[in-house]
C-alpha cells in the first residue's frame, strides 16, 4: 500500500462543485489501495478578500493578527472537503496546521517550517481515514498562528510527504504538467514526462509559476518525488525527480522567461577597488534584490556597470543610484524598464559544447540583440528588449527541437553547436 500526499490549489477548490470534484478524485486514489493525505489551499480569491477586509480596518495590519485572519481561509476548505468525503461514505478527518503541529519560526507572512509532528496523521491513516490538512499555515513556539507566504500550500504538502515518508507528493493545479515553455506563448510547447529537481528549481526561479521554489527545494532535500497534475483533466502529469544516469537526457528541457525585469547602468564609474560595492551597497541596504550583473573592461580608468532588478523596484533603485553616482563621480546613470530575461534550462548542457553559440545565432538570425548574458552549469540567460520576447522564445523552442512535432535534441555526448 502506497502513501500519497495530494495538494489542491485555490482554483481546484474554488467552488462547492469543484470541492465535490476533488472529493471524487481523492476517493479514486483511496479506492486504488492507497493511504491518502490531502493538503488544500483557500478557495480562489478568498485570501485576497481577507487581506482587503484587514486593510479596510487597518492600513498596515499587524503581521501576527493578519496571519490569524488569513489562516481561516484554509479552514473553510478543509471542513467542506471533509464533509464531501464523509457524505460519500469515506471516513475522513481535517486538521489545521497547528493541530498537525507544523512548527515554524516566527516570521509572520513568510514563516519557514522547522519541524512536523505528524503523529495524529499517522494514527488516522492506520485506521483507514483520509486526512485533510490546511496548507499555507503552521504555529510558532509561542502558539501563534503563522503563514508560509504565497504558494505555501505546496511547501506544506511536500513537508508532510517528507515527514510521513510518502511514496509520492502530487501537486494538482489548473495545468496538466510542466511544459517546455508557456503554451500561451508557444502553441507547440510540449508537456514533459519528467524533469530533474535542478531543472525545476531553475525554471521556478526564472519565472515559471507552476511550483513555489521553496517546495521544490524541500522536495529535493528530503528526496520526495513530486508530480504535477491537472485537477480537471486525466493524465500522467510531469514527474520531478533526481537525475537518472541511465536515462537519455534532453539537451534543453525548457525555456523560461521573466517579464518583470528592469536594467540599470552606471556609465563612466571610476575603476578602482570597491566600486561594485559602492554601487550596489545602497541598493542592497534598501532591500532591493539584484539579479544579473555585468561590469565592462576598464578604459582610461573608468568602467561601465550594469545590473537588473525587479521592475517594481526600478524607480526606487534609479533614484538611489542617481544619488550614489554623484558621490562616486560617475558620468551618467540611465535605466531601461522594458527588458525581459529569457533562459534555456537543461542538465544536458553539462556534457555539450555549443549551446550558447546556437542560442546566440538563433536570436541574431531573428534580429534580436542580446544586452546581457549570464550562465550556470545548466542554464543560459540573456536580457533582450521586451518587444522581442515571444519571437525569441518561439525561435529558440524550434531551434532546440522542443516543438511538439520536432525531434528533441538529446544529450548523447555529441557537440550540439
């Protein structure tokens, strides 16, 4: 008998009818001979409704009390789903994060799980009950309710799967798996049968919104096989697992992109030790996260320094930079909020030369200029003008054999360039 942890997001439980549908899916898994633990989010839109309620009372709600309020969204869902299961003749019991003893730190609205005492869940499973647990929440050492941040139900599910030593953690969403890229941009995008934790982490960090990054990290750390499935369509989904040396790896698994980027440049900064710190120090102190960084070769004792930030932070970062540029006697500061980051991801890159050159040539053939480049062992990212994003993604998708009707380039030790 296998132990399966299933997670259903807000869209999946957005109406009473959808909760009834989820109950049917859970029962189907149970009747296939599995033990089942279900983690659910609040009904779609409920968390935002609760936030709006709080702000109607207090413009800056106290974090502790806001977490108390937001945790009620999941309590509604677990109660309704458990009722739906009981109505169908299946013994079920629901629990809040505190009742399961999901212990977290005290960082309200972004708490991290420290420990799970899943004894009560294990006891229910032994007597054949289906267990329904509220996602997104836990309790700190003082007994205060905490929440794990947006997408935190994914992390709850993976953490429970790790604590219970589950055979698989299934994340049900409104998509039927992980695709080579966003199907809304490339109609020929393919669903992947499997992808490694490394690749999924890169895809998540680079703009793919399917899974919360922390949940993928947690699953990789505790060796929990993850599967992404659709609540509304039957299918095998995508398995996220460890790299298997016996399997033939695709050269490129996917193309990720992020529209939320902006670029800032300091021209003619003095080329001396510590200049990078002088430029980025005030940005860091303002708690603005920097992504890609490029510093040009010095000419006549001056250098140009370019970096990217989230587009929402662009105006604030530009103001800070203009102030610090005067202090360091740089010639000019300018920015560009209309850029995007486009990335190739694939473990097959490790054993291939020529991936970067093929990428650059493909973009050049489409008349797309590359403004910045960043690489890692399994990723190549470029910054381009946002108006070329869809053209660039489609061209690369075809060039690397990712189209649904194409022949996928695979890692067979041959030079792909």
